[in-house]
C-alpha cells in the first residue's frame, strides 16, 4: 500500500503478518481522521514517556486511562469500507 505522509497505510494481510488485530471502534471512510488519532496517541505517549517513575506512581489513577496507549502499537489498515486502526501488544516485545 502507498504511504500517506506521515503514516503508512497497511493491507489486512500485512497487518495480520505483523501480529496486529482490528480495533473496530476506530474506523473511518478516509484515513485523515485516523492519522489525527494516531498523531494524538503519539503525542500523549511522548508526554507519558518523560515522566519519572515517581511521577508515574503519584499519577497512577490518572494514567490508567492511558494504559492502552502505553501497551499497544497502532497502524492504519485499508479495509473494504474505508480505514481502521489495528493494534498489537508491544509489552510482549520487551
């Protein structure tokens, strides 16, 4: 699939080979809205990555809502109806 800056659009076969699974709550007719979603996920991940362990411990109840962002990798996949975010658990990779 062609890359759409700044995110590459994957085929279903590529996503499955990479260990990704569909996140059906995130789908759209065009890829631009999903690109904005991934961009906001990456921005939030950067914010969370700079927290010290002490800061994380102090903010644990607040951070729990971002657990999915910290544990998963997201890609955009072209599907018959449009585009969908797919994700895979990255904690098993570490």
